[in-house]
């Protein structure tokens, strides 16, 4: 299998895994990834969330509305600037997915143990650089007129 085919297989597997996790929560994959950002990075202004996801203001408003209706997030006043609203994870309602991700982590660790330090360094470099390239291309595609 060549690099392009392998990349396509990996990309498809990752997207379908996250879509399956999202469906468990009654969400789309984008909604699930947004919830992950909000949970990991703390309360965020909607504009920062939109920028991180590469979506517009109206799309992020609809996304936050869906997450709020599902009980996963709430809008709170920014304590540093009372004029601004932040999107915060509702910690009492954020789903516990630890069993899903613990099993995934165990399975990933099991096969990663077959690699030595040099190989792990190469894999880490490859994944880190792939993420950077994907983020750059995502930003380019999300910017109007930037083909």
C-alpha cells in the first residue's frame, strides 16, 4: 500500500471512529469535536471556537445551540469582561467516554510497545508534521477565495 492510500485509510478510520463516538452521544462528529475543544481548553468565546473549527459565526451559534439543548454546554458571562459570553462545558452533563478511550488507549499502547525509541521518535515526528499540514490546509480551505 502506498503512502497516499495508507493516508486515506487512516483518515477514513479516524473520521468514522469519531462519528461512531458522536452518534453514541446523539451528536455529529463536528459537534463532538467542538465539545472536546470546550472541555479541554476551558470556557471559550464563540468566536474562538469558530476559528478553531474553521466555521462561521452563524454555524458556531447553531452548533452551540445544539450542544446546549443536549445539556453538554452552557453560555456563561466572562468574569474578566462581563460584556462577553463564553461557552463552557456543563461538567455535570459531559458524557463519560473514558471506557471507550481507555480501551482504544490500551490497544494502541499494545502495538506501540513493538517500536523502539528511534521508531517512536519518527512516528511522533510524522504525526506532528501531518497535524500541522492538515491544520494549514484546513485553514486554507476555510478561508473564502483561498483555493
